[in-house]
């Protein structure tokens, strides 16, 4: 068995007590798996929506080697800091790593490894007051079914019963669900730390599954163009229907500031599609919109893009206090789309904020950083 390096540390995403996967000083990740009867074992990093993009662990698969005790081991090249999905291929069959916690990604429970970002504490628990992450069950009349939203309440919410709060509706990406922003993204710790530092207004954050239909969302792995467009239309219509009931439900159940001036909508990837298409149409509900790693509109025409909402820049800028776009420099297609979109908006007189996450791809470190940049801009108007 290959022993763990003395200065390596177990990943924080491991099952309690497990030494592997472990993070080495150069940020390479060592994986170990016991399978004495297997003929071949590989580590497969999670695949990305666009061919050639990495999820931070590299392209893979990485071939593991077996020792005399039946342990298979491999060490990857230095990884990009952040949260990375992966699976084990055991004689060609993809399985989860029993040493790792699992997270809902790729429309199933999936292994992942957390590679720490040196010197960064903004997304980890710190000695500051903490908010709570709550499950909120409610009945959705549109589908005659019970739903579960995840709701973050800021520190002191229960101790200050007279105080009301603005609300950020925060959507996940394709193949994920209402737990992803807290489990994978650590949104609660990001908000706790920003609020404690006085950089962000205390707010409620509401996270819901992005579909009112099937709970298992498509993974969007290289779909045909026609099926991709159909899926995009479905998830936009689905969230549009959902928000009609969800916003009043939250306002009735929590101490919100129940007006558009105190509601924001943001999301990553698939959730960015929902935020732009629904948020820009529902300016009666939202006054701030954020899109992290979303695709840019195919047509840039002030009279037609997003139903012509940009046709009157003065009116738009008066109604929308913040339009925020973000992408990682390691996801070149999304980054170019969003930068071009932001440049076009500025050219026609629309106020827009743009953030580029250095060296991160279509992955959670991009979206954690985007949330850190986005939320301090909210609700100061």
C-alpha cells in the first residue's frame, strides 16, 4: 500500500475517519480504493458540458495501480483549488468512492473531492455568528405535489423578531438540486462571513430545485441542439411557474421585505438561464439579477433580446438596480460569451457589473467566487 505523505491532509469532503482522498502539498490528489478482485480501476473526473474543459482534476481517466493487499492508488497532477466531482471506474463500471461523501450532481449522488484554495477562508466556517439552513416544505398547486426548498436565514434571525429581510432566490445548475448551493457551494458560510465583516446586508436566501416536473434533471452531456433548446425552454417555463407560488409562500412564511426592491434572483449555468429569462421578464418581482456562467443570448438586438427589455436603457437602469454577469477564465466559451454580452450592454447604455474568476472553469469555485462578489452589491439602494 502506498502510504500517505506526512504533510498531506485528508480532504474535508471525506467520510469521517477516512484518510483518502488526500491533498498533497502541491495540490495533487491521492486516491485509494480497496478492490482485490478488480482487474482495472481508474479515477474519472466529472465531465463538463463542453468538450475539452476540465473540472479542476484534469481530463483523466487516471489509471490506478494495485498493491499486494488489493489497494488501488493513484496521484493526480496538481489540481485547481475547489470542489470537483469524480467517480471510480471498476472494470468499466462507474461507482462512488466509499471514502468520500456524496453530493447531488449529474442527476445522482456523486463523489467529490474538496481541494482547498490556499489562504482562502471566505467559503469555510469561521468563528463568526452563523445563520441556519432550513428545509421548507410546501404544496405546489401547479403540480399538485409537495416541494422542498432550502432556506438560509441570517445570523440573529430568531433573536430579532421585529426585523424583516430582503430575499435572494438562488438557483443551481443542471443535474443538481436545492441542496447544492449549501452542500457544494457553501453559500451559507460565504454569507455568514460577509455579513460578519459588514460587507453584505443580512438576507434570506431561497434555493429550490429548478424543475417543477421530474426531480431528476438531465445532465446535459453534449445533447443535440434541438433537444438542448427544448430543455432550455422547459426549465425556463418550469421556473416561471414555480416562482409564481414560491415567492408568496416565502413571504407568508418568513419575515421578508415583500416587494420587488428587496428581491433578487441569481443562478449558475442552468440557473443563470432561468435567472435571465425569468428575472428579466418578471421585473414586477425582482430588482436585481445575477447570472454566473450562463450562455449569452444568441441574438444581441435591443429591440428583441429578452423580449426587448433593453430597448429603453434609461427605464431599465431605473428599474433594475443590479444586472451582474460572471464566468471563469478557465471556461473560455462561457467567459467570452458573457464578456461580449456585458460589452454590448454597456455599449447600448445598460448598467452591468461583470466579474471574471481567475483560472477556474465551469465549476463550483467559479460560482463561490461569483456569489462572494455579487452579494455585497445587493440591497444598498
